[in-house]
């Protein structure tokens, strides 16, 4: 599976999609997030953190001003927000490559601002629909991303069948 699109109907459902993904990640992974301001990128990442076992009392928030927040779970979560950066050299200044090719799960909000980013993993685009509905489109990058996406789509379908 190279691409999969799902519609979520609420912030809690967007979080649940992220949580399911976090539960199945077993190896270092990079997730490149794109979407308009307020589309649900951080909401998705909060769910991912929950699935990775980040303690419920530790709030996963957007690192808009700090550029990166780190959380400890089953795998470390490195949450980047590149909105305030404009030059690829700034990525070197923050040792970005050490994280995306490191040993944890790296989530990059506003990844589309840097089209040269091409690590293996998943690209996730979140867009507005009517009301609180969001369209979440996944694209794989590499074999690892394909395996993850196939597992996620299967678990999401199974979840829907149980409702």
C-alpha cells in the first residue's frame, strides 16, 4: 500500500488514528506532517504519543517556539515544528538529521515547507472538510512506511467494524 486516505469526524477520532499508529510503530520512523494551521497536526501527534506510551500527564504540545519537543515513551518521540524556519541551513543548525535518522519516532510539522526532506517513513497530509471532519492522507516512503500503513489501515477498519 502506497497511499491511503481516511476521514475523521472529530478531534478525538483524529487522535485515535494517531494512537493506533503509535501502537504499531516498532522501529525508528519519520512522519512528515502537512496541513493548514489548525488542521489537526498536533492533535494527530498527541494520539501518536499516547500510542507510544507517553504518560497521560505529559502534554504533547506543538513546539512552535522551541522547534522541537522530546517525549519519553516506548520509543522516544521527537516532535518538530518547522513553521518558523525558512532556510535549509537552519535544519543543520538544530542537528535535524540526527533525529530523523536516529533511534526514535520523529514527527515533523510543516514538513512541506522543506520539499527536499525525503526520509523513509510516512507523509501525512491533513485537510479541513465540513465541520470537524478532516481528511487524512497517508503516503509511504520506503518499505518500512508501506508495512506501517498496511497495518494501520487494517487496524482502522477493524476498529470501525467493532463499533
